[in-house]
C-alpha cells in the first residue's frame, strides 16, 4: 500500500480524499485554504505546507484543482509536486492530475515528469458532487499504462467506471467529449423547462412524464429537480464549466472542427457568469434563460 498525497480539497476533492482515507491509505494533504482540508485532518490525514512537501512524503500524488494555470503551478512550479518527488529504486513516483484541464498541458507534464524519472497520468472525472460523495465517479485515464494499472485499487475506491484511453492527454480529451455532451444536455434541459413554464404546465408532472422516456438523461434526473426547488448550489460551478468549454473550443479549432452547440453553450454560460452566477451550479443556466 503506497502512501498517497492529495492536492485540492474543494467540493469534489475533499469527498474523494475521504474515500482514500476510509480505505486505509496513509494520506498527506495540501490545499490553499487549510480549513477546507480540516475534515480530512480530523480523520487522520497529515497537513503539509506545500505541494512539494506532499510529494516529499508520498509516492503517489493526486491533484484536483481549478484551472490549467493552477495545475501548472502545483505540479511544475518551484514548490510543486514534481520538485518534491523522491527517487525510489523499486517504484517510480506517480503524479496524477484529476483536474479537468488542457490535453496539451497533460502532454507537457508527462514530458517534464519523464526527465525526472517520474510517471504521470491525466485522470479527469465526471459525476459531480454526488458521484464524488458516493464514490460513483467515471474516471478517464491517459498517460502511463503501467501506472494506471497499478493504481486500479485506488480507482475502485473513487469510482464505478474506469477507462484507459491512451497516451498523455487522452483522458483530458475524453473529458472534453463529456463536457461537450453535458453542455448540450443542460442547454436543452433549461430551455425545455422554460417552455413548460411558458405553457403553464405543472413542472413536476412534466418531469414525471418525460424522465423515463427517450428524453431521459443524467441531467434531467439530477439537475431538473434542483431547478424546481430553486436550488442553485454548486455541484459543478459555472466558472469552471466556462473554462472547460473554452478548452473544448480551443481543441476543436486545432482539429479544424466547428462545434456550434458548444459555442452557443459557452456564450450562454459566459452570460450566466457575467450576471453573477459564476459560483452557482451549472443548473443556474435556467435563470439566464428564464430572464
């Protein structure tokens, strides 16, 4: 059983790291705001002063932070995990980025890790706060295949679906597919509810009618009830969704693709961000369309 390091204890990271602790792994943690890691410290995790210090104590370090710039800083920065990785003649250190980030950055991290005899994985997840709390995430892997296989016991602690997609950046590309599909689903969901409201229908009865038919989806089952309750608390915040959609569009441009639904979703979610919903859940798009 390898010692685990964990960087990032936000909405999803804290729940995920909690499953690692519950499974019995020794855990070293860092977060920019220490009090967000307190639930883990209360359960026996060890606090570190920097990502570098985490890596000095752990053979495998997981990261789930906000933006690609944050990923670059906590992994490749002066006090980042790569500089803290200790040589081991038996097993190489493993750096795992579970942030939804840029495929291009994942390739860069892999190249830098190789120079230090460290291996890396990009391992973004989908399933939101509910999936994180219930250890039911879908995990998309790219990078070193042997490391991905070695960490299978950990993946099984965190999620229900684990798929290896290929070399560095492949996990992030798979997540961009997910975000493209989710953006279309959320836009369709919110527009449908606006239509139902405009038609004077009982929204609860509408959901009862459509949720088990061809229009059924994860978004419909999980997000529509929140909208009906006026619950816009984040499981996945809008400003992060805007970040993801901009990565999607940048990668699409590089591949000479035009994704019109993703373009529209980015515009509408950017409007939601501008209207004060940046920290709200992705379901708050309904408020923009309603207005």
